[in-house]
């Protein structure tokens, strides 16, 4: 399961707290992505980054923030402004653009 | 906005039978259509993909067909096995980086 990793696997937070999810890849991929998955639904794009120090909003970016200071790392912060943060969060990477994305194992975030 | 519709939401087949999952997309500019398999609690895994310049692609028991005119594409699994049981997602790529996913199909293969 190497290549792209996410930590932790499970995360619990109280409402009103910011929380940062980790995503690391050693595939030398330029592009990285964050998706959110809710039960019975497909994946929805939160943010993506094609290159270091650059990132773009996806379909549901409100209440989230990211950084891309290193090629290997693309952390996602779920802020207190996100109305329904409880979900399964998946990070992905691809060589370039969004072809052949490889996913990390995911982080299940529960906010109470 | 751009979206991907996927049907059926659940599919149950007998071992050895074929399974077909269908998706439609809305943006005629989409040029890349991957299929992912996700087992319970695990990461989605790319199982096959097709680009818009090809009408069909096969990989052993799995095949994908694309009809650009009708804007739909399908996943075909032949000789299904219990280990094929999972949730399958189709997706369509918009603007090079915006991947839109279908809602998923839960496939159950009964032994």
C-alpha cells in the first residue's frame, strides 16, 4: 500500500475545531487531489494542485483549505466553517492532469 | 453543471453471469472516462479507463465501451466471480483536472 499515504485512518474532533488531514506520495506525481465521499454517493472534488505552490478549488471547496509547499505533500484543513465535515476523505495523485489517479487509503473524519 | 449519471445503483448477479453498468455524461468535451472499484472501507482502485478517441477497450474479463454521440459509456464484466463484489464508480474528466464521479453501483455476485 505504499505510494500514496494518508493519516490518520480515523479522526475524531469536536465541532468548532479545525483539523488537518495528511496526504503524502512518493510516486513523483505532479498533480494531487482531495475528494470527499459521503455514504451512497460518488466522490466530490474539494481541491486540486497541479504543481507546487499552486492549487485550485474544486466543486465543494467552501470550508476547506490546502497548501502545496512540497511536491510530495498536500495537506487538507477542514475548518470550523465547513457545515457538515463528517465524511470519508480521499487524497489522490496523478502524473499530470487527472489521468490515472491513484488514491490513498482515506481518512474517516467524525465531528461531533 | 457537468454531471455523471450512473445506473443501476445496485446489481445482483449469479456467479458466472455478466454484469453491465451504464453511465451518461453531460459535457461533450470530456475526453477521459475511468472506472474504479471500491471494496468496503478501502480506497478506490482504477480497473480500466478509456479515452474519447477509442470506442472499446478490453482487459481480460472487463471491457468498457464509449458512445460519444450519445454521451454514454458502459462497464462490462464477464464470468463474474464473488471477488468482483464491490462498489463500482464511473467518472468523466472535465477541463483536464475536474473529475466528476457517478454515485456508484453496488455489485453483488452470488456464489
